[in-house]
C-alpha cells in the first residue's frame, strides 16, 4: 500500500503539471493563500455554530437559522480546500502523500465533515429537531465539542505537514 502511494507520488512529481506548479513562482503562494482563506471560512462557520450549540454565542438565535446561514458555506469552502490541497500535493507529492500528519488530517476531515452534516441535515426539515428531547440536546452538545476539537486538530495537522518527516519506503 505505502509503496503504491510512493510510486504514485513519484509519477505525479514527474508530470509536466507538477513541474509547472513548482516552476511558476506565483502558483504555490497564491494557492496557499486561497487554502488559508478557505480554512478561515470553515473555522469561522463551525465555531459560530458550535459555540451557539454550547450556549456561548448568540443563545437567543435559532440554531436552524444559524446553521442555514453559516454551515452552508463550509461545503463550498471544503470543495475549494480539496482543489487547492490537490494542487499543493501535485506540486510536491513527496511532502504530503506519505506524511503521517497528512494522513491524520484527511481522516479527521472525513469524520468531522460527517458529524457536521449529521447536525445540519435534520434542521432542514425540522427546525426544532435537536431541541425535542434531552438525549438529543446532549448528543448535539457532545457533537459540538468533538467538532471544535477535531476542526482545530485539522488546522494543527495542516500546519504540521511541514514539520513531520514523511515515512520512507
Ligand atoms: C479537503 C482536503 C484538503 C487537502 C487535500 C489539503 C491539503 C493540504 C496540503 C497539501 C497542504 C500543504 C502542506 C505543506 O506542504 O506544508 C495543506 C496545508 C494546510 N491545510 Fe489543508 N488540505 C485540505 C483541507 C484542509 C482543511 C479542511 C483545513 C482546515 C480547516 C486545512 C488546513 C490547512 C492548514 C492550516 C495548512 C497549512 C498552511 C500553511 O502553512 O501554509 N486543510 N493542506
């Protein structure tokens, strides 16, 4: 498995597209900037909604309205993150593809994106869904805490890719 990833990374690095991304000086800084602005959109939206769930922010505003207003944005921002992340990988595959911080980041993104969707989806058809029983209220608070921790760890892992040595195969 790891050697297949290695072979794929070596092939990617030898493509013309990878060479262009490496050699055109403005591409990487521009793509990194777009990646970071999109991180700000995701983190801003999820923190506002999670802090509302925990009663810290805007406790009088309806969760359904806040979720509709803010969480909707994160799916667009995630698509941009995926695209810009892919460009960064193609430019320098050896830096991320076999990097434990990158593995951790992708696994956490999948888990926390599913959690975010599970909070958002029932609110579309039933604004009072999460407020209809004590067990739902408790589940929602637990998801909000997990979401705050996981999204923060995704940011840490993203930054740490630069400092963790990739696995050598
Ligand atoms: C959805 C797929 C994503 C992919 C494929 C991806 C990929 C990458 C790659 C390849 C890098 C460059 C690492 C390096 O070479 O140092 C990076 C940086 C980073 N990513 Fe992502 N990323 C994704 C989503 C996210 C998300 C959702 C977040 C946070 C909410 C995030 C936060 C960061 C941060 C903070 C950095 C460091 C930026 C810097 O130091 O310049 N990424 N990402």
